[in-house]
C-alpha cells in the first residue's frame, strides 16, 4: 500500500532538490518583480536637485527644491 513512499536517500534528494528550487523560484521571482515595479514607480516621484544634490519628493509641477529652492524641470 505504501510502496510509493519508500525511497532511498539518493532518490529522496533527487526529488527534493528540484522541488526546493521550484518553491524558491515561486517566492523569489514575484518578490523581485514587485521590488522592480516599486522602484520604477518611485523614480517618477523622487527627484535629485541639479544644484545641491538634495533628494526630495515631487510635490509641484516645477519640482522646486525645498533645500535651495532651485527649479528642477
């Protein structure tokens, strides 16, 4: 009845290693995609000032730097 469950250690690892790889890819790939999408969305909102190098979030269309008040279009 339980003949399918009996296997040698070498058979166990032969099936275990690919299963772990597939499960790892099922976790890693979606996490990497979500991180990439998040990074791309934040690049549209974050700006680095041309004059002083201060990083800030775009709140107005002209993107005025809150540190040195230069316009960054």
